[in-house]
């Protein structure tokens, strides 16, 4: 199973981006987005697990995770982006299948 992440971009602070992850299967019990900034460890940004959604404290109120099982796609809508959101973003299904990462850069 391959997960294909897309939506990379360079945006100014306060801007928005939507990441997509194609290949996210409806039967996955959990799906998530992680990110890794240069020199930092990978961290979980948001997940859907057991029908509930969870967010990293620093992105609450700004990011929204969703999935469309009809098209096997996981999304991450990111609003009011901040420079500290700059990272390589990864999607995962069941914390076993991983996408290749897509770069998000927030800079003026």
C-alpha cells in the first residue's frame, strides 16, 4: 500500500495550505499526520482514531484533519500558519504505512 502526500508549498505567516494523502484506506483504524522540522524529532500533529480526532496543542484551532473514504484520501487543512509550522509533513495509516513527506515552509 502506498500513501502519496501532496500539497507542499511556501506560504506567508497567516496563510493556509491543505495537505492531501491519497491511498489512505477506509479500513485503517487510525490515520495521522506527523511532521519533522530540521534538527528536531518527528512529532504527531493530528490523528483520527476510533472516530475521534486529536491535535497537537500548538495547532489546535488552526489545523483540521479529515478523511474522505470514498476517495481514499486523508486531509490536513492548515490555517493561520506560523513559521514554527515549517517542516516536512508525513501521513500515515495505522502508524505502519507512511507517505513520502511533503514540505511546508512558512516564511515572509
